[in-house]
C-alpha cells in the first residue's frame, strides 16, 4: 500500500513510519525541512518537502496514494505569540487536508485527533481537534476516515522537569486520586499502523490508551525513577496556574487554552465520550515510561 505520512519525524510519525516500512508499505513522509531528507530515507521512506499550508503541494503529494495519515502539529513557541490563534490555525490546516484529499482522489484517511475531540466546548486547546474532525467529515461519503483519539501523552510529563528540579514536585490545576487514561507514543503508533491493514468502513472513532492511573501515582512512579520517592503532585487553583503560564511569557489566549484543557481533565468533561468507548489498554504502563522519563531527566 502507498501511504503518505504527515508530521515529518515527530514523536508519532517517526515510529509510525518505521512500522509501516517494516510491514512492507511504500511510505512517503511530508516534512517542511529539507535537512530531514536523509533521516527519512534512512527509515526506508521517501521524503516530500513542502508545507501543509500549501494545498497544491499536498494535493500533488497525495495523488496516487492508497491512504494518507494526517495530523495537526503545534509549535510550543506559537503559544507565546499573542497574535497567534492555535485553534483557528490548526482547523485551517485540516481544511487544507480536506481540499487536498478531495482533489487527489484518496479514499482512505487516518486522522490523528485527540481525547476530547467529541466537543469544542470547555476543552481549551483540544477544541482544535473537534474542529479538524468536523472539517474532514465534510468530505464526500466515498472517503473513508478513521479518527484516532489518543488520550494524554506520557511525554507531556516532560514539561514538569523544571518544576521538579526547582521545587521537587509537580504542580498543575488537575490531578489527585482519580484515575485518568494516558498513552505511550509506541502504543499510539502501533495502533495506527494496525489500522492501515484493517478494512476502512465509513467514518469511525477509536480511542487509544496505555494505562489508567491517578496523577498522584504518576508522581510516585516518576519520583521513584529519579530518586525522589515521595515526590508530590500538587493541585493548584486555575487562576494560579494561568498566572504561572503568563509568568513564563505565554500569551493570554495560550495560557487560557492550556488552563481550560486541564480544567476539563479535572471535571471529567474531557473523558465523557472516552468512558463510553474505552479501548483495550496498550502495553506501555506508567512504570515503564517512568524509566524513559528518568533517562531524559538525568541528562538535562
């Protein structure tokens, strides 16, 4: 099968490409950086250098493909720009994909969405995924789409390294004893790769999760791995968290998007649809990821 992968050599796209190539597929990886060509070739894939803002480029790249994997990517630096609207920007990228898919004739699509993609109300930054799904759902009925909704990524825990090193704790405006689903990149890539080899039928939604664990237990597992066995997870008020993000230089709308996202985790709004469609959990548990976290932590 000829498959187009967006996302360059990102956290999911790289292992996904490796698996697809290993499974015998002919893979083309889209990247905006020409210097990634050699690294993409080293994986056994072809590189297509261009921008997902360029509909003509996307259309030409998609032509002749049996299936495409599309995703929207956020550059953290953009959240420090008060004039940048991450939600609107990423929804526009999804609209670009929609136009390119329609024009190229591709009929099999896998879209990387996210937990919370069932709504655009009260979920902060995640609203972009609902908007992206809505845009892609406007494609003709002959285009079959699998919307993949992974839950919170383990690697997002890396953002807490400065707080751990500075204060010996993790703090956020969510957490506690309630279990939440989390996912490993490898489990996400494995699941998506498997879906390319399964039948495509209409429009489907699938959640991806590796473990369900409380944030207090997350702190304990990570703490054990880095030598702080009693490390606490401290839940702070929304306003305090918002002000902290502003203090880091984040734009007001960026700080609001992340604060509201975390609030939706705390209230359970983020997990309303997930609860009714729970997937089989993957292989990588939080204790496994804690070792990876520790390796990164100890080299920073």
